[in-house]
C-alpha cells in the first residue's frame, strides 16, 4: 500500500538522491555520452521538488501528471522525454486512485516502463535505463504475486534495478549516444540505468520507513 | 579552463539576450519557453522552418534565423535537446498558414522531443512535418546504434530549404527537398582537443598532448577511434576517405504521415555517388580552430576530390556547427543538383550568414 | 599543442593555396613575393587599398580582399611583418591609376617595412599614401612606447575605406577618411589563454588555470597586467571602462607628404567623445573563443554603453582579427558619423565578409 | 684590415651563430615580444648563407648590398628592415673598396648604426639593438684611434656589445613590442641586442683567426 504522502516523499527523496549524485551521474555520462545526465535530471527534479508543496492538495494521478509535464518541459535531452513519459503513463495508470494497492503500484510501474519502451524503442540489453527499469518491474510484480509486502516487493525491485544497472557495465550500447562508441562503450555503467536505480532506491527507502 | 561567462547556468540565456540586443532588426528572443524567431514572423503564406537542439553549436541554429533560412530556432541547454514546449510555442509563433517543417538532428533526445512536439502540434491542428538529418559516416550501421548523427549537413539543409521556403515551395516539397539534401550529404569529424561544458569546467574527455579523436560528433562525445596526431594532409585524407568510401546506407526513420495522421516507419537509402558528380565541400571548424587551418584542410580536400573525379562547385569554410571551444574540424560533402545549387546561391540574411541582401 | 598543419614553415603558404582554391571567383594568390589580390584587379580608376601584416590574424587581411574592401593583402610569416617587396609587388598589381593606400597597423616592424615599401613605390612613380592604425588604449602613452598598437579598428577602417574606394572617392579623401576612422576608434583586449605559434608549438606565454592577461595585443605579446579570472560581466566592464575613460591621446606619426615628396612628422589627436554619440560596437573573438561567449560580452557592453549615454547604432560580433588559437576577446568602439554609417552599410563581397551582394 | 674573404667568412659565421641560437633568441623574444626573433633572423641568414658561394666574384660593397636585399625581402618584422638597413648603409660606406682598412671598417659600422637609428628612431637606453650596436661602434672607433689592431679593436667592440646587451636587462623598453609591457619589460634581455652581439662576436672570431 502506498499513500499520496508517500508518493510526495518518494519524489522528494528521489530529487535529493539526484542532487547528491548529480556529479556522479554526469561523470558516468562523460565516459560514454555528453556529460550532462546529472545536470539534466537535477534541473528537472529541482523544479519538481519546488512544486511538491503546491501539490499536496492534488490526487496521486494529478501529482504524477504535473511531475511528467515538469520533466518534459525542463529536462530535455533523452532523459526528459523518457522520464516524462514514465510519469505520464504512471499517472494515467492510477487515475482516480486515492491510495495505491500493490496491484496499483505494479500497474503504475508497468505502464511507466511500457511508455519508456515505446518512446525510446530500446530493448533489454541495449545498455539503457531499460536494463534497470525492466528487471525492477518484473521483480516487483513477481514479489507481490508471491504475496510479499509492498516494502519487501519494492526492495526486491530495487535489488533487481541495482543488478540491472551493474549488468550494463559489460554491455555494448545500441541506443542513445553511447551507441556511437561501438566497443568503447563496454566497461562503463549506463547513466540512465543508474538514475533509474536511484528512483527505485528512493521508493524503497520511503516505503521501508512504514509498516505496510 | 576559462570562459567568458558569468554563472554557467546563465550561459544560454545571456548569450541569447546578447543576440537579441545585437540583431533586433533580424530576430526576437522569447524565454519560458525559450526560442528565437524572425523579427518579421509569421510570414504569411510561407512554410515556416524550425530547427533546434542543444546549445554549444553556435552559430547553429539561432545564428541562422532570418530571411532565407530559419523562421525559428529552439536552443536547449548546452548539448541537451530542447523540450517539446519550446518547439510547440515556436511553431505557433511563426506559423504563416502554409505549414511548418521541423529540421531535426538525429540524436535520441532531439528525436524524442521533436516527436512529442509534433504530436502536440498536430493535436492543436498545426500542420507540422519533420525531417531527420543523419549524415555522420563515422557511425557505420543503424541496426546496432542510434543511427547516424546529424552534423554538418544540417547547416546546408537549413540554407537550401530556407531558400526554398522563401521562394514559395509548399510544405511537402520542402520536406522532400530536405530529405534529399540529407540523403546526399556525408560528414566526418575529428577532434584535436575536447570541449569544456560551462557547467562542468573540465574537459569532457582527456586527450594526450599527441592524441586525436577520429569520428566525433558535436557534443564532446568520444569518437570511434583515438590515434596519434598526424599531419593536416593525413587527417584530411582520413576524413575524406571515410566519406568517399562510405557504403550505401539504409535506415528506418519515423516520419509523420499526413494521410494516416501519425508517425510511420520509413526506410531511406542514400544514393550512390558517381564520377563527375558536383559537390559542395564544407570544411567546418569545431569552435576553437583557427580559420587558417581550415584552409589548409580545404586545400588537400580539393585535391582529393579532384582525384576521385568529383567536381567541387560550391564550398563553405568556417565555424558553422561547433562544439563550444573544441579544436578540430569536420568535412561535409553534399552531392548537388541544379535545384540545390540555385537555392544555395539565393539570398540569405541572418546574424551569422548573409549574402545577396 | 595540436594543430591542423603540415610542416610549420608551410603554414602560411598552404593556407593561402587553400584560399586560392576555394575563392577563385574573388581572389588570386601570388607567391615570391607573396600577396593576395582581387580577381578583377586592377580596377581602373579606383583607388586601390592594400593592407598586410603578420599572418595568424585570419580572416584579417586576406579574408577581406574583394569588392568593397581590400584590393590586396600582404601576409607575412606568422606574427611577422611582411616585407617591402611584397607590398611593392602588390601595389603594382592592383594599381588602377587612381593611387594606392597602404593601411598599416602600428607595430615597429610593419611601420618600417611599409615605409620602405612606400619609398620604393614612390621611386617607381606609384602614387602611394599610407595611414597608420593605432587604436589600442591598453598602451597609455606614445612618448615612452612604440605608440598604440593597431588592432580592431583596422577591420572597421578596411570596410569603411573599401566602400569609399568603391564609390569613387579619390586618394586624398580616402586617406583622410581612414585617418578619421582611426582617430575615432578605441580598442582593448583580454586573453584567457596564450596562443601557440606553429613554428614553436608551445604557448607563447604561460597563464595559470585561473589567470588572464588584460590589455593584450594580437601577437601573443604578454599584456599590461595579469590578474585572476573574473566573470564575463566584470571583464567586459574592465575592457569597456578602459575605452570609456581613455584620455585624449596625441602622437606623432610619419605620413607621406605629396608636396614635399617625402615622409613628414604629423601630430594627431583623438577627438573627445560626447554623450549621445553614435557608436559601432565590435566584439571580436581572438580565434579560439566560442561565438556564444562573444554575445555574452556584447550583452553587457550594450548596457554599459547605454549607461554612458552612447548609442550603439551598428555592431559586429565574431572573430575578425585573431591571434591564432588564443581564447579571449577584444572590444572596439568606433564613434560614427553619417558618412561612415553609409559606407559601413555598403555592399561587400570577400571570402570572410559579405553582404548586399 | 679585412679582406673580402673575411667578409664572407663573417657572414657565414654569423649565419651559423644565428642558427645555433635560434631558439635562444626566440625565447628571449617570447618573454617580452612575440617569440619570433630567432626564427626571423634564421630565415634571413639561411638565405644569405645559401647565396654566399655565388657572391665570391662580387666586391665587398656588392656582397653587403645583396645581403641587405636578401634580409629586407625575407626577414620581415622589425629586425628585417633594421638589419637590412644596417647592411645597405654598410655597403654604401665601402663602395669601391677591395679591402677594408680599420678606418673603412669603422665607417662601415658607423654608417650601419646611423641607418638603424634613422630607420627605427630608437635612442640609447630604449632597450633595443641600439644598446649593443652603439657602444660597439664607439669602442671600435676608440680602439683604432688608440692604434689597436683590427683584431684587438673588434674584440673590444664585441666586449662593448656584450656589456650593452647585458645592460638591456634592467632597462624599461621604449621602442619595439617590448615597450607595450611597461614595467614588465624590466629584467629581460633584449633579443635584438643579443643578435647584434652575435654579429660582433662572429666578426671578432673571423678576425681573431688571422694576424693583422
Ligand atoms: N532510446 C533510448 N531508450 C531508453 N533509454 C535511452 C535511450 N536513449 C538514451 N537513453 C538513456 O538516456 C541516458 C542519457 O540521458 P541524458 O544524458 O540525460 O540525455 P542525452 O543522451 O540526450 O544527453 C542514457 O544513459 C540512457 O540510459
Ligand atoms: N624601433 C626600433 N629600433 C631599433 N631596434 C628595434 C626597434 N624596434 C624593434 N627593435 C629591435 O628588434 C627586436 C625584435 O625583432 P623581431 O622579433 O625580429 O621583430 P618583431 O618585433 O617585429 O617581432 C627587438 O628586440 C629590438 O632589439
Ligand atoms: Mg547526456
Ligand atoms: Mg545531452
Ligand atoms: Mg614578429
Ligand atoms: Mg619578435
């Protein structure tokens, strides 16, 4: 179960995590991209964070939609449309809900993933954020299918995201800027997969703080 | 690393304010969302041309806003695609009733943001088409990559299509022309030094004192291969040979289909070049390269083209599509036809490119 | 340090060959002695304008050869004045029967070589006058120095006098106009990095990562003062204030006296500027400076001029008089009158500057 | 006494000295000028050296005139017209001579100095080549007045040039590029004065090799 407050806490936590890892994400992007992923994400999530107080009155779906619009109009680059689409589809998936059941959370994540897949046309193994996001969604859905609590399920999802993120290291990139490098993209961790892991980690921190 | 900047986060904004102050006769600048547009826009009955992309490539694109070239440019943050709201607002501002063409460089960020903008514009009944520029032969295949990057041909497409719009071509014809320019353009670039992004103030990549990067894009991305520095003639030959020897390139791109009302996959293939073809040779500086060096490169390129049996009938030499302060250059060869030559020669009046007016 | 060059000693020559290949419609290049001249020279009945100086300042001067600007340019080795035989040969080549004006930047080498050339040309009955450009306010006095250096105003004088020659002004009038442009122009420059001369391949001076040189010339000479890097706004203010606060400057120069048939000493004094005066503001990149940074500087300069009560009615922003790959910029302000404005706006068609044609 | 052969040897020796000190002269110029004095001088004197064989048939005055024209048309910069004028005036001063007496040599040097003064308008103490050349000419004239041999006189002239060159170190430049530096020109040795010293040194080496 996840409340509106927890959604807001998650977004705040994620914005914090991005701010703290801004340079790290940018360094990862410098190695195989154009050295801006941390800067892009931070620009967007600082804006999101500053809007959170105003969002307290809105329902979950509206909050996620506002986040989406903010990201789309302030992040730019590849991550802007991708994260923007994630939150847009997430918003649609939970339309009308006041609280999210585990099933709601699963369909939020699944819808978000589907949006990113459609927008970016990347496949698993292309060395993109998909490689962290897709295993995370699968792990979450499996966990709740096995009757795990929200907190347990999201922790498994986070672990899967972390593994997926690490699994990008030996991959040869086939989408995004890193793909131009050919073999030279190998042995570097994908920045987008890393920010996705931070997103899951923030979520599990927020949900771990409460009993379900 | 030192730059003539104030706060790094104000780099793009302050530079655009400077442009607005300097060229109020040619262009206007709008913020939130940010775009630059022709002072006399909308031009009624004319197809409007809009391009955009990350900043740091100046004069591209804002320096090319004006009569005979772009109606609007959407600058993103440095090396970061602009956002759909910028592109939509620009389209609304410059729409003269004859439709709008987005000229988009093929980078995942630019493509996705312009696609979203196209969808948004179409939803508001604006007649928008978009054409991708993907001319960088350093990227070999499109199956295992994001596809070729859009580099030097972008400049040439903006000039040629801008002239066509001025002459009253309709939207479909300009889109066809733009696609044709792209399919006939091939580019390859080299970096002698990395660039330094204002927000970071450290070089994006490290090169030894005697190393160069072959096959770079325009964002300080590392290239395909690092090698020991060579003479200008050898470097020019490597760049030119990559272009000459380029095999037929086929890729699938998404274009808006007006009859279907949505994006469709389109397969496009570059035509082969034949001896005797007429070329436009474009030697482009990456931002920190002295003009004199570009002429040394051109000198060798002209000889190599002649040896291959190609005629250079037009040329462009200077820093038009840059990577901040990077040293290095790119070569673009565009196979011309009579129509392109006529449009190339047509008048243009923008902040950074002017002739015949 | 890396450059797109072959053998350093071929730098100037190969770059000129590249120009000749690229711009055969505009200019021709001659070697031994070396000079670049208008493809249609001599233009009968027109005063011929010739300038020259060390290479490494491209596009100055060869990039400005063509209709509405120079008839010939004499490039020396990098940062080394050309020799009198170049200047004499160029004069003979472009003489259209209405006389020849040498536009000379005030450096001891350039002055002495152009003086010898003037003497040689006069001895061969060529009607040659020469005007010195000495506009760099970083050099305070002329009694204890070689006098002010010729920098940015050179570009403006070449444009304005070139237009006058095209309009049929006679030699004496063009010399007067050129002197007037010089007396109304003031410049000041800053280096963020040193340049690197091809023959040496080491930076001419060493600057720490956080140091800049204020009051530099265009040859990689150290400036008057080294200081910690500041924001673009502060740097612009320092440059602009040096120009605004410049005191009345008087110096003695040698000019050819046609009645006396020899050089005579002439005392010249810059006029004071008054509130409401109309200015041309020229923000010049030193060769390695991204265009976007120049607009950041212009933005602040425009505000500062407005605060002083001066109107900027024309501007020029770009890298026109450079020091190889140096990063930094210079500001030139030229107090305009109606005649200068008319001539500024006149058509020009050269390799690096074109409008109205 | 100085013969035509010695004149040719002197020019060859000077060209060698310039070649050997090309970098040194350029470094001196880098500190207070534009880092080309060695390159400029070497360009000119390489050309002079390559012409020397052809000059064997000409008289002293013609040799010096050819040197002058070669320097004027190949050195450029400030040193081109200055050295060019030095040799032009030197040539005129010894017109018609088949050998140079000490008095001829004195007037050669004096004429050369006068030419450089007229062309460059520098004064003693301005931190230019004048500060080496002028004391050298004075020392030579004095020495022959005192009845010294050519070799002794030229050695004294060379010593004076060396002192003059060193005396430029604390000077504040008032002519040439170094003058733009103001106070910062102090504590550097003038490159032009240094090449003049090399010119005298080459001369004394050639004349020291013979008995007078
Ligand atoms: N087509 C795509 N599909 C999924 N993710 C992508 C795609 N293209 C790029 N990415 C992700 O975006 C990240 C880079 O984001 P960012 O640096 O902000 O944008 P840009 O590449 O435009 O500079 C990559 O690390 C990768 O994870
Ligand atoms: N007006 C002058 N009179 C005498 N000597 C001068 C004058 N100007 C410059 N010099 C000499 O020329 C030297 C510099 O020569 P060089 O570097 O070849 O020329 P440039 O200064 O044009 O680069 C200085 O060190 C100085 O000795
Ligand atoms: Mg990036
Ligand atoms: Mg980016
Ligand atoms: Mg010099
Ligand atoms: Mg020098």
